C-alpha cells in the first residue's frame, strides 16, 4: 500500500528490514526511488503505481547496495539513474548484488539488478536537488524535494539501523560527518524525512534523526562504543565493531 507523505510523494514499506520504496511525481510522470524488495513487493508496488494512472518515466538508486538496485519488468524499460560514481561502479558490483538478492529477496527478477545510467548534471527527469556524499557507499545521494518539504535520505537518518560506515573505504568517519552536515543543511527545508529503512520521520523527528546519527559518529570519533538502541546490520557486515575499528584506525 502506498502512503502519501507529501504532495506527489508516496512510500511503500516492505517487511524486509522496513525498506521504503518511494514514488515521486515529476514533470513527465513517476520516478521510482529504490523500489523493492522481494518479488511480491515489486508486484504489489506495480499494482499501486498502475492505480496512480501515470507512466513511470525513470528510476533512481540512492546508492550501490543490492537492496537499492532492484527493478521489475512492469515498471517498464526506462532509464534507472544513479550518481555517476555509482553508475560507473555498478557493472563490477552486479554479480555480487544478484547473489545477495537471490539469498534475501525471493522472486526478485535478478536480470534487472543494477542496470544504472549516470544521472545527467541537470537531474534529467528526477525532480528536486541531489545531495551527494561519500558516507555509507560510493556515490550515495539523497534527494531534496524542497517544494514539497521532503528529504529522501537513502541509507541515512534511519530510526531502526545504526549509521553504517562503508567497510571498503577509509576515511568514513570524516565522510559521515560531512554527509550529516550536508543533510542537516538540506533538512532545514523539510518537515518529512524518508529513510531507506524504517519509519518516515515528521516534524521534530527530522532533527532528532540527525542528532542521533551525529551522537553515534561523535562517539566513534572519541573511540568509544556508541550507546545506541538501533540495530546492527550483520547482513551488511557493518555492526558497531567494524565501525569502531575503522574509526580507531583512522585516528591511530
Ligand atoms: Zn539499504
């Protein structure tokens, strides 16, 4: 079921890790942001999209992790955009992403995973403003829809998952701080934040999400184990421990 969180912005949540697929009404039709997760989710999303009565004109992947690289034939053969850094790295990541999807998302069409096109500098059909940063994954992008007061945050600002540093790249504590600064700036224009996983945050919750992630990263910066009730995410191999190791390596 689609939940309209702002004018022309709908969210459908999957059971798997509270993943949010987002449908955005743009000028020429609908843009699907991170549609997921398993085959029946994608089928139901396609039914929901049909009911909106507008064509799907594009997809957008916020970043290069398998659960954000999915697609279904019923969405059509349209460009699926990502930041150029993510799109150019995607071919090397596809096989692994397909294997991970096959394991976790029954019925997902594997042939469509990770077929990405670099987002043109003017954003093409994707409305709003892109907030790109280097935290969590290569070419991670949030989408700021300032005119509708919504920030689509990708895998940042979740109420259920801790911040996850990219275990493959050094300098992630710095990258995360910079990303939170950029998202904090963007969040001044919104009263709704849609994370990739977890509940949609509204009103004061937007600032609370930023504060929780900042507190987590500050603890890593001090070399301390963060006190945080959110979940470690062992399916991405990124629990507190590996975050902490990376922070300590960076400062040592
Ligand atoms: Zn994710």
